[in-house]
């Protein structure tokens, strides 16, 4: 059965020196199953992408994060079945994940990044997530280019359900991984950061 994940990508920024150094990886999945290494890479990317200096006391870093009204962070929604995986392309951000849910609800296109240009198409009760711009909307498609493309197909109602669950995945990531990684930070600051995190990613705190 095809699945979806909330991911951040290419976290190749300086890691906070007050956290254990971890090995870099290209794609980090955010969910209740994430670990402390995932939290470290998320923080490295969040701070680096948003010009927050990590070489200071943890409380100072967190205060600067809290002050951000909005953030940008490389990533988005990854689509996967037993054979293929389609990850967000360049200039896609996890902070806009709800736009993808809204697009599927309205049977519209969604921005999933460029070069390649992952694309959504709709057929009756199904949604096809294409690895590139199969419709030729963003650029002309050659026959050889079309042959290299592939799609992951979802029942539309099931994809909507899976995308709605992303909210819980992001909340679980904070509670089970990120908050624990920041245990050295003052409790009130961590609570304020959670409020900012919910604002950045448009999350409902009442999700359970």
C-alpha cells in the first residue's frame, strides 16, 4: 500500500555543538519513530536555513527560533510505494505541507519543487503522483523524458486521510524526539518553542 511521510532534506549545516554529533543523511523522516539523531539533523537544518547561529548557549538559540514568525525548511511530503519513492524537489518546503492536502481536497495541482517537477493528476477516484511534469505544464516533455517518468497511485480518499495524519506525525516528532533533544533548555522556552513550531507548520495542538 502506498504511504506518505513528512520529511526534511539535505540537512548539511553545522550541528549544534551542545548536542551529540550524528552522521548526516539526505532525507530525514519526521514521526513518532524518529530518534535523537533525526532531531539533531532537523535542528541543524532549521537553524542553518533560517540563519540562526548554533554556536551559542542552547537557550539563546531557542529564543532566536521562538522569535521567528515563520520559517523555511527544505522538505515536504515524500510519496512511496513498494517500488518507487518520490521526494520533494528543490524549493519545496515542509512548512507548506498543508497546501498539498488542500490541493488534493480540491483536485488541484500542488507545488512539489522543481527539476524535476513532481506533479499530481486525477482520474476518477484516484490520484497519481508523478515523478516529473508529465503534463508539460512547466516545460516541454520529450518522448524519452516521458518514458523515464513514473507514478505512485493512491485512492483519493486514502491519500487525503494519509495527508491529514501528517499533522499528528509532526506533533509526535516534536514530543518524542525534538523536545527530548532539547532537554537541556529551560522548560518555559521549550513550551514557547512548541507554540512556535505549531505556528510554523500550521498544527492543531489538540491532536492526540
